[in-house]
């Protein structure tokens, strides 16, 4: 497994932008597909975005498509989630996750075996 640490969360206003980072250590990050998930209070975990280990393929959840961009820099062992046009409904704890499974593209949390501790994003109206 790879160890993951998220950062970059905070309190912003609707319409603002934030960039989350996910720093990886312990194993070869460049061999892992990476994903972002989120969970709001009282709600189930929701798929946000995933990216192939090479960075050449990305998939997004419907609720963030067109507003969020997932990326990675394998030389820095870091993944990113650029969030634009934030809405109050984007408020949640955001988690990054990693897997070597080819099922990463389905965006299911059960297919990821390494998780960060999460970072809080709060969007005020």
C-alpha cells in the first residue's frame, strides 16, 4: 500500500476555487491509479474523480463534471483536485485514494485499498 496525506481544504464562498493535494509515500506512486471521493454529513461516500497512473485517462462524477479537474505529478508523488465554481453542496470531507486495480475507472471505493485521512471543504452560500 501507499500512504496518502491530503491538504488544501478550507472554508470558501460559493463560486470560489480550491486546489486539494494528495501527497503519497511508501511505494511507487506512479504505479497507482488515484481517486478522489467525498462524504458529507449524513450522506454516503460519493465518487468525485479518478485518474490513470499515467495521467492519460480521467473520469468524473456527474455532479462535478466540468467544474473539477483531477491531475497528478508522478515526479512529485502528488495528486491534485482543482475545484472551480464551488457550490454549497460541494461541502464535504474529501479523501484521496489509490489502487493498482484496473477497476479504478468504475469509481467505487471498494476497489481502492489506500486512503488518506481526509480534508474538510466547506462552501458557504
